[in-house]
C-alpha cells in the first residue's frame, strides 16, 4: 500500500469506528494509539482493510502523505495538549491536525493560534452520533481556516450522515467555531433528555403507566411530530427486560445521572455572554441533584409532600397533554440554544449560519429530530430571526399546545413531581412574551442599597434616588 491519505490517533471506541468509516469510504488510513497493543488488535480485528498500523508517533507521521491530515480522538483537556506537543515538531508547513474530541472551544482557539504561528493548520471539529454515528455517519461540525475545510471536504462529505438535502457536515466558522457549535448541541441534548425524563416521570407516577405501556406511548410518539433519535431509543429502553429478574431494566437502574461537562460548559459560557438558557441550566442542575442520592433518600423520609398516585388523572388525556408539553418545551430549548449561537456568533465573529447548523443536525447526531427541518426553514425565511419562538410556524405550534403544557406543569407541581425542565421552559416562554417584567423593582432595590441608578420610562437619562427618608 502507498502512504495513507489520512491519519488517526486514539483507538478508543469512537476512534476505531471513525477510522473504519473513513477507510470504508475509500481513504486509506494510518492509525496510532499510545498503548500500541491496541493498534495490533485493531488490525487483527479488521483484516483486509486499508489500515496502516504504526507503533510510534514518528512512524505514524511518516506513514501519511503530505500535506498531512491527522485526526486526534483523545480525551479533552491536557491529553490533547500533550498530543499536540508530540506532533508539532514532526510536522511540515501546511500539515493539518484535526481535534475531533469534545474540547473546550477556547482551548481550540489557543491551539489554533499556536499551530498557525508554526505554519500549521489546526481544526477543532465537533462530531456527534456516538459510536454508531462514528461508524456509519455522524453529524460533523468543523471549524478553523476555510482552506482547511476545503482540504477536508472530500473526506468529511463522504463519512458524514446523509439526509435528503445533503451530507450532515458544513464549515462552521473560524477558530473554535466547530467545537462551540458542538458544545451548544450537547447543551440542547441535556435539555431534551431532561424533558423526556420528566415526561416519563409524570406518566409513570401520576398516570400509573407501566414500562410496557410507556414503550407503546413512546413508539407512537416517534411516528409523529416528536420523531427523534432520543424518543426512539427511549421507546426501546422501556421494552428491555432484565434477564436476571424479568423486570423492566430501566426500573433497576440507579437514578443518578452522569455528565462529562459539555452541558456545564454551555451554561457557563451563556452566563459569560449574558444569554438566557434556563432549560439547559435546569438540565445540568437536575443531573447534579440526581447525584445527591443518599441525601434525597433521607429527605424523602422527613419532607412531606403530596402523593402523585392520588391525582385521579385521566390516563389517556394525560398522555396527550404530556406529548404537547414535551413538544412545546423542545421548541423552547432549541430556541434557547439557537439564540445562544446567535449571540456567540456576534461576540466571537464566527458568522454562524443557523439554518445550516439545524440542517446538519438532521442526521447522525444525538439530537436529530423531525423538528430540525422546521427550524432550518425558519432561519432560511429570516436569518436575522431574534428568537425561534417568534417565527410564525413555531408561534402557532406553541399557541396550539400551551394550554396542555400549562396543565401538565400545574398538575406536576400540585402532586409533587419535580419538573425543573418543563417549568423552566414555560417560564422562559412567559418571560420572553411579557412586555413589562418586575425587573423595575429589582433595579429600584439595587439603587436603594448600592446607588446603582436606574432609567425611567417617561424621561431620558440615568437617575438615583435617596430612598431612605
């Protein structure tokens, strides 16, 4: 075999699957892993493929045709910096390194500058879809120099998920734009998962639905407007029985949700930018609260509250109401995420195309959903759309469902089922549609104790009052 057209470092599950995807699409690939035995095992597991196994970073670099295109799939943070430092002295001007992990976008900005100063190209590339997506077609969000995108485009358009209007990949923008978009994708994913978990909790605890009945409900939902990857896998989860006990497996899973940090990063950055994403924040907080298992169990014995099983709710009616609430809440979480992207685009000069971002999320990624077609259309109609909720199509969607949404939140509150996600989305909607908020009182309080001044509705200028008289 002649030299490989691409190189990949990091043969964990995602790296292995992405390497096989690239090779299958006609691009011979060199691979390297710090634990070199994994390289030999990977080749042994995949005989007959155009894979070049290497046992040192030097051998790896020499196995790739110039200008080199090297994908790095290692854990975010220091491991990426360590790998960049090892590679840098071995590369030639014009070579390109692509960080395909979940890196913090400002780390990507820093690395890109360091590489550019050395005459090298650095691409921060978001990849979504898990191991299945990496193997058969993920959603790909590359940032960095446009010339780097042009060099990668023949490969990325082949390995990405394919939907009705093209491959699920596009150039996001300069610097850390690709990793920024992936971070917000994950934030929306957090909110979506929280909404689905709350829908499950309401239907199970208030409606009394069994796992088998929930399987039927979510299967039906996945054939309608809620169609999405997350609804689909939720349906399958409810159908799985534990082979040891014969019980629904979901009922035996400890109720503590983990997180790797991208949702938290989304919240932290939104605070820095002054963007409101309460449902994403609520989803992060809900995972944190879930981790206090021992405290929650102890509190459940002493803190009183209503019994959800005594609601007397009409189950069939409740299923329809929860479906509508879930759809309306999802619109709000996408609205929050897209508004954050819009704010970041202006702040960081990324020039993000929100319609194209929604389009490439239609396939391959974790938040792929029928809803994204409508979101893409909304931003094509009006690229300067201030908020997704004011688009005519989505405005109508929410108006048609907000009665059920409010009923579901009220019912959950009345019977003590926590709905941090649903309630935050509804609060966001109500605050955004309110022409005059009580923030005038907050500003008066700030002026009272800190002389922070205020503006008036009837006069120009800035004012201060000596309130204690």
